[in-house]
């Protein structure tokens, strides 16, 4: 008697080839796609960076609000006014000497 080896049907091979191709495509899209894992990691890092930038901008706003309050009519800081007059207007007091290099 001869041994008979059964070959898989061509349809089964095509089915598995298409299934493997689709699985590879969806796995690639899940990792590399617009909504994939790598893009999500980029978004998390960008969110952290923007949160730090927001904190720095909030600190700058608080500093500028403090300076504005100190120069307002209701609260006048003479040292700050003197500094601003020297920096912006280039004023000096009458008892000071100016040395030019």
C-alpha cells in the first residue's frame, strides 16, 4: 500500500495568508498609526511640556501683577518707582556722580 499524504487545500492557505496580512496591518496601525501607541506617548510628553510652560507663564503673570500693583495709585512703592525712573527715563539724583567709561 502506498502512503497517501493529504495536502492542505489552497483555500485554507489563502485564508491564513489574508488573515496574517490583516493582523499585521492592524498591529502596525495600533503601534505606528495616527492614534497608535507611539503617538499617544508623544501626546503625553507634549502635554507635560505644555504644563510646565503654563506654570512658568502663570508665575510670570503673578510677578507682573505684583509689579503693576506696586506701581498703582493705591499702593506706591518708592523704591520701585525710583528704579523705573532710573531705568526708563535715565534720571539721577542731584547728589549722585555719573562716571562714564
